[in-house]
C-alpha cells in the first residue's frame, strides 16, 4: 500500500515533467530576478548546453545581449496582466547565435513569483524570409508592400525599374510628389478608395488582376499596369495591417489590344469564340456591335436567335459538323436586329489550335450588309432598267 501511495504521489510530478520536456519550443522558468531555475529538454538541445550549465545562472547566459535592467520592462508588462513579447538573439554553447521570439508570463510557486518564458526559434523563418527577399529581387514583376495607411515600406528593383526610378530615389516620395495620377481603363482618375491596395485593405480580400493606368503629368507618359493586391493579417488579427501588391507592365498588350479593336472596327470584323463543352460564347466589341443586341449573347442559342430561321438552321448544322471533325465554317448569314433592321455577316470559324477534341471554335464575323444591299440594288436594276 505504501509503495502504491508513493507511486500516486510521484505520478503528477513525472507527468508534468514529461509534458514540460515534450513542448517543442525552448521553455525556461526563472526567478523574479531572472535566474534560471528550470529548462526543458528542447531548450537544452537548442542551446547545446548541459542542464547544470544553465540552472542557477542569470538569463544572460542564454542571451548575453540583454541589458542588465532587462527585467524591469518585463515586470512592467507582467504586473499589468499582459504577456511580454520580444525578439532577441540567443547564444548556443558553441558561440553560434540564433534568433528567437520570446513570450513571457508570470505565475506563483510556493509563495514566490516566477516567470515562464517560451521562445520560438526563428532561424528557419529568417532563412525563409531571406530566400523570399532574394526571389522577389530577381523576378521581373514589381512588388511593393504598403502599411494600412498605404505608406510604402518595401519595393523591389523591378518596381523601381517599371516606374523609371534610379538607385537612391524613393518610390514612396515619387508617388507622393503629385507627378503621378492613377486612371481606370476609360481614362478617368481613380479616387484613393478605388486603388487596388486600398480595396484589399478595406475588404480583407484579394483584388486580382486589375488593370489601371499610371500617368506622369510632367512627362506626359502613360503606362498600364496589371496589379494583384493581397491583404496581410497580423497574428491573431482579423483586420489587414498591410498589403502585398504584385504588378506587371501591360502597356504593350494594352496598345496591341487597342490597335486590334480599332482595326476590327475599321474593317467591320468582329471576333468570336465558342467553348462547346461549357457552352460559353465570347464576342469582341465589334462583334457585339454587328449583332446590335441590347444584351450580349453568352450562349450559342442566343447567337442563333439573332439570325433568320433558315440561316439559324444552316449555322447550327455547320457547327455540329465542325465539332464532329468536319471542315471549318464559311457562311454568309442574314440576321435581324431588335429594331427590325436586317444585317448580313460572313461567319468563318474552325477548331482552336491545340484543341485535340475540337470543343472550342474560334472565328470572325464580317459585316457585309452594305455589300449585300449593293448587290440587291444591282439585281433590281438588272431587271428593271432598259
């Protein structure tokens, strides 16, 4: 019985010690003045020291860089019922240093106030941050980090290059100088609350692939950027404290797109693409203009409804033959607009490049209404003019 009772009395202590040593962080227990009275197994391993070399020593044996009055600010926080959190550099037994984040709290044991400090080794995080910084500096896309007041706290080399800034210039000062103006795709100036970074901070959600223009008032230079803004949250926080913005220069793409749209409009040719598998129809602006519908067709049946019944049937059959592996489409079709006016288009299409299952058709609509009207006038004249 005595042996069983002694075992029961020993069990809580052994259980607490096992739990203490199982904690994966560095844990030390200190007296009120900072003398170390206990350390867990992971703490000894991380510091590469024996227990007897640590117990009874001041905390400075593990962190020699701490000031001698370090305990004063610790107790100032603990006496307010708060945890004390600090990032410091600890020292191993072989002299090597490693960064840690320490969370300290107070408790009483046998009538004495003690401090328990849990330190998280940040070596891997520091290395990860270094690799991330190296990656960010080598990519050809601009990266900026802004705080919740939209102050720029970091910008990579590509961001400086995209804005034509040189080494030594401040991207934050440049953007605050008033030389730059942000505009939307229609050329209207954006309000600060419409900036992608501000939207990400306000909503707490990612703002993806937003295109806006950056106009330099003095140089009269306009560059187009595609930006993705990602809000970042502090540990345990529910509101973003900064935003990570990744952007690229799409000026050439924007110019080519504008030239393409202009060329289509001048030639009265519009583009279209139909994903037959999902029945999704895409029309360019000129193709929408040719059809003259109030709402843009987004499915193939909505497109067919724009045509006269006979030509509707002809196009449907041609689409089915092409999807089945037949030749491409080349038809002249007559349609009817909502206002009652008729139009003629030449529809050309084929399976998209690389579409081995022929489920995506890509083609053009050419407005041939004027030519058809001229042909009809010639036929009338041929029958009636002596």
